[in-house]
C-alpha cells in the first residue's frame, strides 16, 4: 500500500483489516514489495500491530 493524494499532500499509511464477527485470527502474513515475508502469530481482535519491512 503506497498512499498518495497529490502535490505536497499524502494520506495515512495505516492499513485497517476487519475481522467481522471473529475475535481472533491464528496468524497474519505480510508480503512486502521486495518479496520478503513477515509472519505474526496469534493476532487478537481490536489490537494494533506495527509491521515494518524487513522485520
């Protein structure tokens, strides 16, 4: 996700993923533009996870 709006403006880099009625997911996987992969096990609902490429 590379957000942009126009000359000298931008939008937030946050990506919000809804889980619907679920309260937990077993894992989250992020595939970055450079094809590296980050995995995050045991993500719970209504929590924030900071993800950085290469971590």
